[in-house]
């Protein structure tokens, strides 16, 4: 982070607002006093600080904090909301993609994480829709992580050989 002069001020401002609303019993919306809202406020503080200081390295922590806050608010409230592993990958992918837009690099990593997140989120529906795989359903559910391990090891070995 290049210029951090605004970040501490904005974080203190956000935390002050958060606790003042609690202490003065101001009701704006449900769950306003939850730790998830504090995460969202901290994420927004990073966004605001990065915007005014033209520091785009804060996009990733801003997206992660804001995304985790939103995820933990809606996780039990919406039936279509993704489980933790898929949601964490979506959040991280979004952060990397937004950072790569400003930095002009890193698209591949963001899209790869997004694809893995989509796979995890829709895994059960994919398996149910492919009829010839239904017989191997339990086998695939148990051993698909090994496929990721093998692909990751292969990519690491290929990268090492290119050096």
C-alpha cells in the first residue's frame, strides 16, 4: 500500500460510527450490530482509502473483508447462497479479478479461482445431470479432490521444468 495516511482515519471513523450506533440505540436495519457489518465497514474503509489515494493494492483486502461480511450475513438466509468453500473462492476470485483490471495482470489466477468456485458450487447439480456418471456418484464425490491435487502437482512440475 503506497499511501496509508487515509486508511487509519477512515477505519477509526467507521469503527466510531459502528459503536456509536450501538451505544445510542439507533436502529437503522436488522443485524446492524453484528460483526459482519463491522467487516463490511472495514472493507469499505479500504475501498474509500484506495480510491482517494489512488492505491489499487487495497482492492483485494477490501473485497475480502466486504465479501466475507456479506457472505456471513446471507449464508443462512438465502437457500441459493453458496457454501463456505465456494463463496470464499468467489470472493477471492472477485478480488483478484478487480485488482488485475487495475494492474493489468493476474486475470488467469482470478478466472481459475472463479472456475473452481463455480465447480464446487454446482458440483452436485453437475453430477445429477450426467446420467452415466450417476452410478459412480459416490466414487467421484470422494475422490475429486485427488484430481485437483494431481493437476496442481503437474502444473508445479511443469513450471519448475520451464525455469
